[in-house]
C-alpha cells in the first residue's frame, strides 16, 4: 500500500522533521475502515449518508432536491475494495478499485467529503458527484 | 549583588531573547490555531484543538520556514563578512583586513595564548574545525531546518491537496513545486534585505551604546569601529 512507502520516505527525510510535522500515517487504519464501510454499503444508502460530512449531506439534499438516502442511491459511488490510503493531517484519500474517496477528520471520526470522483489528469482536482458546496 | 541577579545581568542578552522567542512562539501557536480554525469553519469543517495544531504540519512549516532563513542569514553573514567589506560600516572589517587574517591577529598556532580555548592550543584539525565552528554550526542548523521545512511543507501541501480533492505529491515532487520555493524565497529575500540594510545604515546612522553601531561621534568613513 502506498502509505507504507510514504512512511519510509518520511523516516529517511528526518525523524525530527516528522515529529514536528505531524505528517505520519496516524489514522490510516481508521480511514481504510471508514472507506471500506462506505464502499461496502452499496445497498444501504442510509449507512453511506451517516458517513458523509455534514456539509456534503447538505449539498446533496439541496442539489438533488431529495433526501440524502435517495440522492446518494442514484449516484455512481464506488463499491470496490480499498487499494491505497493517504493521510495528510486532517485530510485523507482512499483509492477504491472503482472510485476515489476523500475524507476529513471530524469530532465524530473520519467522514467522507467527496465520492464518485474521477481524475481530470495530473495537477488537476478530481471532479466529484458527491461533495460539499 | 546576589548570584542569581548577577547571572541574570551577565546573561541578559541571551536570556532576554530566549524569553521573547518563547513568548512569540506561544503567541504564534494561539494565533495560528485561531486562523486555521477560521478557515476550517468557513469551509464547513470541524475546528481542531490547540494540541492537534501544535503537532500539525501547518504549524511546523510556519515555524521551520522562518528558522531556516534566520540560520541561513547568519551562516551567510558570518562567512561573507570574512571576505566582503563595506566602507564606513560597523558591520564590516577594515578594508585591509579582508580574508581570514594572520595567525597573529587570530591568536592561533604559535600565537595562541595561555587563556586561548583548548581547541586552539591543541592545533591540527581541532583548531581548524574550531576556527570555523560558528559558521559550521549555523550552516548545519540551516540545512537541518531547511530539510525540516521541506518535510513539513510537503505534509501541509499534501493536506491542502487532499482538501481540494487533488492527489498528493512525493517529497521530490514537492521540492520542485512552486509552493516550496515560494515559501523558501519569500523568507530568504527578507533576510538578505535586512543584512544589506544593516550594513549600509550603520555607515550613516548611530545608536548610542550599541555594539552594533559605531560610536556616535565616529566619522562616516571609518570602517570596523563599534561602540
């Protein structure tokens, strides 16, 4: 997994720097767990909505003019396995076999801030059908 | 005068700046977490605690990018002032003294005195290293803090990347990124400006009693005098 490679790179660059930068992979396991639960809840839109960040739920409801459960059920959110996790500070990215999901750390644990994302190429942001406004 | 009071008085320069440094760092921590949380709340994200901020890459890079430039400033200044001179400046040696100067003037080799540091009386590599120890330490601290700045900046950059739904980059990729060089050069330029300004200002301006200034009555053209 990419996270392990990054651990080595950080260690080589300097343990002291790592200590102060707080950029370690703390939370990678939690992110992987949340992303896997989110992806695996293909037939349970309510469970997916519970894992969304509050501003994403708000945007979905407003944008689709429907409940969160109805809105997310109609969107192409991935359901594949988690293949890689990146955690940087309060933000994280989980790559699925069929999607890329972004998460943020909240008081209630990691929440999904974007899903159904497609890459637009290097150096460009993903376009995501599920995201906050 | 009691022992403590004497100690405080005789070390007031380093103690005073040490205290100001700590106060400033504490102030930066509180201002930094407030600023970051303002941004996070406006982005619809939860605020983070002070403890979490203090271990974050965001705080680390803001600290390290300033430290590295300060140590670079002193490293360059220490080495540059061996060779470069400024006529009339309190920060410069006399015009004819440019260079590493004679053993006699530097009190090394056969000219070492009884009260010279042990590394000077030892001769050989110990004297060679000690003769450059100030610059070497500053240079080493610069490299360490610059490397730390690059790692902390990389982490902060990648956090921002993920926050805006972009892929993170490798450390080498970050070293070639505009964000790293913008953070680095914006600090370097201010340090070079400060040193250059000081070198020129002390030609024409005075601060009575300061060792960083020439004596008030010293002529503008006199170089290398301090008050």
